[in-house]
C-alpha cells in the first residue's frame, strides 16, 4: 500500500531525520508534545474508569480508592497526568486559535508557544501546592 | 491505481468532531470543577449521590464518549503516520478499535449501574 512504488520521481533526495541534531523551534516542540501528551492521556482513560468503577462499588472500595490516590506513586502519576492534560489542553487552545487565524504570525506563534508551556507548568504548580495540604 | 480506500472527504468531518469533542470536554471539566469545589464530596454516600445525579451521569457518559472519539481521531492519525504496511496498520487499528469499544461499553456499565444516586 506504500505509494512510493507508483511515484516516478527523484528518490535520491537527501534525508536527515536525526531529531537530536535538528534544532527545533519551540512551536515544533509544542506540536510533538501535543501528540505525545495525547497518547499519554489515552493511557490514563482505563485507569480512571477503573478507579471510578471501584469507588462506586461500596464504602470499603471507596476508601481503597482514596487510600491508593494518596500513595506516592499515585501522586507522581497524577502530577504527570495533570501536566499532560494541561499541556495538551493549552496547545489545543493554541491550535483552535490558529485555526481561526489568530496568532499565526511568526512572532505571535513563538509567544503563544511559550505561553502554552508557562500555563501548563502554572497549573501543575498551583495544583501541587493546593493539594499538598 | 486510483482505488478509493474510503478516505475521501473524511478530513473535514474528523476535524469538526475533534474540535467539537474538545469543546465539550473543556466545558465538562469546567463544570465538574465547579461542582466539586462548591460541594465537596464527604464519604461514600455523598459520592454516590453526587455521581448518581442524573444530569451529571448523562454528562459524564457524554464526556467519556467525547474522550474516546477525540482520542480515536488522534490515535488514528498517529498510527497512519508511523505504522506502515497495510496488514500491520490494519491490525493495530483493529486492536485499538476493539479497546475503544470496550471502554465505551465499560463506561456505560459503570454509569448505568443501578444503585447510583440518593
């Protein structure tokens, strides 16, 4: 099904795909992180569903869920998940704005990319402070 | 050579679905935030009552539907970009589709369970 066979063009073009040696602009990083956080969030869905189901089963299961959420591994995963969610959300908003032709100029796009990072990290920081009481 | 694999015209529909599901998820999360800040849950009974409130139950089912639709569109793009070869791609997408359908059914079973509510 690869279309290469049907394309009678110059297949001797040089290829350089070493991402570690290409200096990506921040917008490109935001874009690939948007994709990666999306995948991470998908992994969280069955976990959330399980915790939801278990918490509704009975009072003891409810307490079990709360106690699990207080363990260190759960907190770490929770912070990662929260960051992934915030990052994905804010870069998504950036996408929507750019769909509407807002912020597509180079300087604006750079600024909004920085804002996406700042907003996501702020959300995580606020949540970490708010929930560590 | 010009076989139609059924992808003609899909782009706009998927683009719209992805945006629509994203908007709904944003609204739901904002709403949920308000609900739980204004009326924090205290204990199992309270949790059952809150979750069992019919409007919230319906909204939550829709939320997970939006997650799965939005996630499917994204995942499919990723698979199409990185997984090549008709058979491998088909197998990966089929496995993912089954998992997504399973999660959809699971969501319904969780939120349609009797015994939720006051």
